[in-house]
């Protein structure tokens, strides 16, 4: 198992490109939350393997942006220094008492228990690492955004501000929390099925 402290934005992007490269046809990548940074860099690194990008209540960075670039602007987010704690050098955790409200406010108890049992401490490197993108590579790939209107992790205001700075072909909206794959799975699946036809 890879130690958490050694995980980087580059390692995320490399792994995504490795998996996409094993497919015979270009793939649609969905990035949720901080995953938006990872799919952005992956799309720059292997654009011929990517058919489209879907940002699900995710960070949507410009060239040179990091997750931190946008996170520090989100004053209403529940992910902040008061809700996180250092686990070790370069690794942080999230305080358990804030997990439901921040990530799973609209989710069933069983789903929250399932998700919480899989939450792990994370490397801080991908938070501060800037993406490096170009119009010729990442910029040519169709982008779609799925907003989560009651998100307390990446608030709707910030989701919309990022889209203003980096427009997407189309925006969809779900009136739910940060985790629609639990709180509104059918609605999310319907949107994704529709995007696959575009």
C-alpha cells in the first residue's frame, strides 16, 4: 500500500492515465470534490485517452491553480483548519464530529456508516500542487459540471464562481449535499447517462 504522505497530484494523474490508456476507446472521467484537480491534470497529460470531463461538485482549476487557490476563497465551507487536524508530516485527517454535516447531510445512516468506515487521512501535497494545463490539450476536451446545491464542502457559490472563470459546455444541478452518489443516486445516474450521449 502506498503511504499517504507520498501521494502527489502527479501520482493521481499518472494512475488515471494508466487506467484510461488500458481502454480501447477514450473514457469519460468524473472528478468529485478534490478529484476535479486530478482529472484536470490527467486530461492534460493524456488528452487522446479522454472523451469528456465531468466535474461533480468539484474543484475546477485554471492553469496554475491548485485546490488551495479556490478552497481559501470558500468562507462558508466546512472543510477548514478548525475541522481538520495533522496526522503526520504532510498528512491531515478530518474531525469525525463534522463528517455528517460537511459531506453527508442528506444521506441515510447506513450510507454514512459505509462511507465513514472508508475515510482515510490524506496527503496535503495534492491540495497545494498547481495544475499545469494548455488550451491545446486539456482545453480541447468537453467539460460538464454537476452542481450540488446544498453542498457544505464546496459551496454552491464557489462552484458557480469556478464555472464563471472556466466555462463548461453544460451545467446540471442536484438539490443535495456533497455526496449525491449516496443521497440522490438515481438523479446522478440519469445525468451521467445523459452526458454519455452528448
